[in-house]
């Protein structure tokens, strides 16, 4: 999988989705602040296996509808959006859990473009 399988920037709709998810974990004001920090951040690359390990989340089944769709997108040469992460006690995947799992199935060592911010900053 080449780097051209990724959009250069997260899609605009990813940030409200991340804020919505983060509002389940944190007060709404903090969730919105974290989403804004992710929007303003720079994109870095991290391996799929390391993102899953740091998050403590299980690998979703390969036949999960959304994981399957993302695997198909990659095989068709369509671009995926970078994922959004928040460092806390564990890494929080604010947006892109299915994409991480899909890439893991293609190769756990593949690097995923992501934006990362810290909860405490």
C-alpha cells in the first residue's frame, strides 16, 4: 500500500465526528478543544500495530462491515482519511478505528497518517 492511498489532510467531517466521540469521554468543552487542536495539528505516521497496542482496543473482525469497506477502498486505490488520536492514560482513537483495523489486516507494519494531540496540553 503506497502513501498515495491517503488523503493529505483529514476530511473536514472527521473533526466533528471526533468531537462527538470525545464528548462521551470528556466534558463537551474539552472535547471541542481537543478536536480543534487536532484540526490545527500536523500529520505524522505511526504503525497500525503500535496504534492498536497503545489504544488497548481489540482488533475488529475482518468481516466487520466498516473494516471490510475500508479494505476494499484500499484495494480499489481509493484514499482514506488520516486518523485522529488523543494521548491520555491510553491512546484514544477519536476518529478512524475502522481504518486502523483495515490497515492492520493488510499489514500490521503499515504506517498510518495521523494527527495526535495530548489531553493535558
